[in-house]
C-alpha cells in the first residue's frame, strides 16, 4: 500500500463533509446579506478541514494507545493500530495538522477579531480530548454533543462571524440542522463499532443506549434536521426557498433504512459515507436556498 493511500486512510476523508458543510452555510448567510470576503472564507474552510483531520489523527493515535481499535472492528483499518504508521509519526502529523489550523486561525483573528482565539483554541482542544487526555469525553458518551456544538453551532456561527462580525439569531437557528447531521455521522460510526467499543470499555452513546435505541436516535436526528432547517421562514426571516434541502429527503430515507436494518461492517461503512454525502448535499442546497431567500434579515 502506498504512503499516500495510508495517510488518506488516516485522515478519514469520508468525514470531511462535516467540516466543509457548516462553513458553506455560515458563509452563505453572510453572502445573502451582501458581504463576502473570499480570503476569510478560504481560511475558515481550511481551518475547519485541518481541525477535522487533526481530530481524526489524534483519535487514531489515542484509540490505539488505549486498545480500542482491535482486529475485529468492523470499520476501516486504523493506521496506528494496524501497524501501517508508527505512533510517533501519527502524533507528529497531528501536531502539524493542528498547527496549520492555527495559522489559518491567526489570519481570521487578524481580520475578524480576538474573539476567534477562544473559539479556535476550544475547537482544537475538543478535537484532542475526544479520545485523548486523562478522561476522553468520547469514551463517556458525549461525542455527539460536542460534534453538534463544534461542527454545528460554532462552525456555522463562526463562519458567519468572520465575514460580518455580528451574531444574528438566524445563524444559530440555521446551525441546528447542520450540527444534527454532523452528529449523525458519528452515530453511524458508533453503532457500527458498538460491540468492539463495549469490549474495549469505550462507553459511547451507542454503547450506553444499545443498538435499537441508537438506530432510533439516528432517524430522529435526520427528521429533526429536516424539520428545523426552514424555521427562519415562519419566524419572519427569509422565505420558502429554505425548503430546498428537502430535495435530499430520498437520500435520507435510504440511508436511514440501511442503519435501521443492517449490522454488517460493509453496509454500515457505506451508511457512514452516505450520511456524510447527505450532510454535504443538504448543506449545499441549504446554502443555495439561503442565497435565493436573500439571506439574514430579508
């Protein structure tokens, strides 16, 4: 296996829609309001991607050290536990990736204000402590909550803030469905790994709830995401163009059926990729709807 392919595996490219999608939505809110700074958008997008990849690398390294990634797991091979990359190299790659995120963040702080320093530091710390540190919150069933906060609320509102430096209520409302779909990606991952995580002492939300209730949670997340995304319209902002993401409902129904009925690794790995694709398609349509509706305050 080539070195490039190994590092692509380590980065877990399938999870990147969770980083890209909220930046698109937050920026579209600003663009619809008449403001767009291309360099700020690029910096925010790269920062989000680097934080996601850094989190994935940190997770790969920390899970291997804790013995959570065993040979019988159903997901793709993890590069540290699988012996494909020495742990020290994965750790260095983690530092480098988070360092690149810091560089992007430094530019955003310069153009949008020091408030983003706390946001960036908290985002990186959340990525490291997911499976690292003395008490990783990913092992205590809090992973979905932190994903909702950082890949939903923080990412969407932050992406808007770097453009306009204000915090309208619409940005927070539009962040809710984005965060729910990002969390749904983690739910699929954890329902797939429920047995190996239980044996490793990793008490994810799926382990705590059990397979059936976690499947129900996944479906509920998708349903609530579709119900909440047009809320600014009945609340007096924007218009019916916000219903555009409903065009992705067939994709949501198909992937929910897979998660509900299958337990084998290949099917759930496919569901993981499809959930990421669903989030990206949903958020592209959401962004288009926001732009067509005229943006914040229209």
